[in-house]
C-alpha cells in the first residue's frame, strides 16, 4: 500500500500521495473526507507496556492452576499444560493439542514476537528481521485464542459445579487479564506507524 508513496482512499479510491504526519495527526481524503490513516501519540510505547504486562500475566497464568476442584474430599489443581496432557491421556488427543496450541504456544509466539519487534522499534533500531517478523505475527494472531480456551474452561466449570467444589485459581484471573492486555495492545498499536518506522530503516532503492 505504501511502497510507491501512493495510497488509494478505501472509501472512494482516490489515489493520493502519502505525507508524514505530526504525532496525533490525521490524514483525511480531500474528496470524501474519510480518515486515511492516523499518526497516534506514542502508540509503540503504549503497546510495548501492554505487551510486557501480557508477558507477566502469561507467565502467571501458566505457573498457577486455572481451577482447583474438590470431589469427595480429593483436591486436584491443574496447570494448563497438565490439563492438555490429561486430555491426551484420556484419549482426547486432538482437543489436548488444540488446548496446548491456542492457550500456550500461539499466545507465547504472539507475545515474544511482538516484544521482539516493539523493543528494537522503541530503541530506534530496525534490524532486517523486523519486516518478515511483523508480517508473520499478523498471520499468527488469529490463531492465538486465549478467549476461546477461557470460554471452554468456564463452560466445563458450570457443568462440573453440581458434582464438585470448583474454585477459580490465580491462573484464571491471570488469563482474564491476559485477554484484556492482548486486545488492548492490538487496538493501541497502529500498524501504519509500525510500517512507517520499518520503512525508515530500509535503504533507498537505486533509481
Ligand atoms: Zn475518499
């Protein structure tokens, strides 16, 4: 979209030259007045702070049990990966793998990847790997489904409530916090600002 410095209005298709905006600025289509793109104030700083919070919450969510159950005096508390392993042991291998991927691997990739991009950008660096890395993360993001995992946990808790004493653990609160932090970070981060910064580090093509 921004390669030639030209961009088409998404509302009326008017082709126009892209300009650098001051922080807080907004580019508006001269013909239909649609907002073309914005230059937010420190969107990278805020996204970085939220991703660091997400990393801490992710670590807590995986280090503490999501729920503690008490059935006939027997108390069981399971961590996320233990739950996934137990599903596998009970013959639900596919569900176990899905839990493992959506609640553990994909969020981990998303958080680690975003930090690997935001930290150098914050420091004013644009190493070569940033462009392919950012593209990959945008593709992995839809597969990071902590909220679907949490919904599954809640449904099974409601079903179990009549036969066991179920107590939400620290892990569950951490996962709720993680959902909020990830959603907030992706709504805060302006992809236009990231691409603009990434292009600064690219050498000018020889003409
Ligand atoms: Zn327009």
